[in-house]
C-alpha cells in the first residue's frame, strides 16, 4: 500500500475518533497527501477564495493551475453533490477536477467522469472508525498520479475556444458576485474600489451585477486580444499579457493592468490564471485561420467577440445587438457613400474630407462630413472601443 495514503487514512481516523470532526478538519491531511504524491506541485487551500466560489484546492506548478479538488464532508453523497449548480459550473469550466468526501474520489476530465475509487468505509472496526480497502488504496494512488499528469487539451478551433472561454467567464462573473455578497454593500475592498471607479468614469448607475459581467468579459476578451498579439518566446501568462497589448494605447494598458495585473484580487486570480493557461496552450494560428475561413471576416480578433458572447450569454448578445455586419456589406456601404459624396456633393476626398465650413447658425464651424454611429453595443463593446480593442 502507498505509505502516503496509509498515513492519510490514519490522520482521518484520529480526527474521527475525536467525535467533532467537520469537512474543514480533514483539509490539512488531504493537502499533505496531495503534495506528497506530487513533488513540485502545490495544493493551495485558501478560505477567502473558497468563500467566493473557488474549489477547495487549486493544484499548481508555480503559478500555473494543473487541476482542482472539491472536498465535501465524510459521508456526504457525491452523487447528489455532483448534481449541484456549483459542481456543474466547475465541471463545465475546469478541465481537470476531483470531487471527494475524503474517502471516495471522483475524477473528471473536460467535464466528463473519468474514474472513481474508494479507499475506506466509515464504521467501528476494531480500534479504528475506518475500514480500509487495500485495492482502493492502490487505485487511489493510480488515480491521483493520473490526475497530476493529466495533459491539458490544446484548443485548435474557434468554436471550442469560444465555449471554453465563455465557461470560465461565467465562473469569474459568479465569483465576483459572490465576493460582493460576502463583503456587503459598504465594503471597501479592491473590487468595490474598481466598481466605484467604473461608476465615476463610465456608467454612473452601474450595478454590481453588471460590473461583474463587464469585468469578466473584459478580462477574458482582453486576454484573448493579448494572446493574439503574443509573439514572444516567453510563455503567455496573465502577468505578461500586459506587454502584448499595444503601447500606442496607454489607456488600455493601464486599465488591463488594474483589473488583471499583479494586483488582481486573489479571489478571482486562480480562474483568470486558468484562462491564461487555456490561451497559452491554444493553437492561435489554427484558431484564427479557422475563424476567418468559416466567417469570411478579415479581422477575427475583433469579430470573435460575437462568437464568444453567443457562448457566454446568448440573451445578452441579442439584447445588445452584437451581430457584426458582414464585411462585404460594410465595404459596399462605405464605397457607395464615398462615391455619392464625390459625385453629388463635389467633395473630392469623399469620406476622407475633413475640412470645415461656417455653421449656418453663426456659431463656429462644422465639419463637411461627419459619421454617426448610434449603436453603442454592449458595455464591453463600449469599453473596448474606448480602450482601442476594436477599431472604428
């Protein structure tokens, strides 16, 4: 039998003998087990994160998340826990996940159940409250080894990337909402400070729900834009994404640094790092080529947002009217307007005319040609337009 698992079961048994053990009592033993079976990996158990919707353990190598463990109290039905909204969110968004009651372990890869093993049963058995299953102990060692060695899927097409990004965006949004609920309305944490900043600068009546939605979308799509511009030999990550955004747009760089840089709230950093890892592994050349061929659009970096929003929140996409006009139609409209201005209004530069004429009201001058765009789009579209993620 694995020595590490044997020690782990002895620690559980000792805690159960006290008669007042809870789900939290056994976390140190599980942390020790996980780290002893995978040297070089860290199992982080952060109560502040857990209170806002993070899994109980984030398994990482350095700053890169490798997998997640959600622990329930001994005796809790995992079959029922599996059906909960929380586990559905985790399975949808986290590619490598274990659900356990400390005795039974269920492993999921890409949301699909991969393997289950049980190492012991509860009951009075001699001097111990646990009856060990020797075959189960061996099977657990194998299961955890496979869990640690699981290679994350490389995404190679636009649709799959949109779905995976959308799932993580929803998880980030829900985590931010949980953080607001935990802090209360008059809190002064980093997220509340940023909400106040958005209200002062962009939308004065912005609610916490809409802010969480905007925040999650901006982080996700900002990382996507940075990944598309990433040409450095250094591996892509949240921490270096800032340097992949254009220096010609200092506003965007400052905004992204504030919401996704070194000072990113720790309660959501784990999910953002998971997204950065997904993008780092993505075959961006294949994804952008696939998107361009499938949609016949010349600028996938901008137009991918429509696909992302359709996967993230179809109702929001519909209510905000995020349906990009086909580029041939745009080209026809622009060329026709340009021709009319040159022919009928005698403006030799057409749409490019920038000279001014006297205002008939006598109040200053007006431009000969002004282009009005009354459809502002979703809150993220507004932020992206202001910050330069999308072009006119």
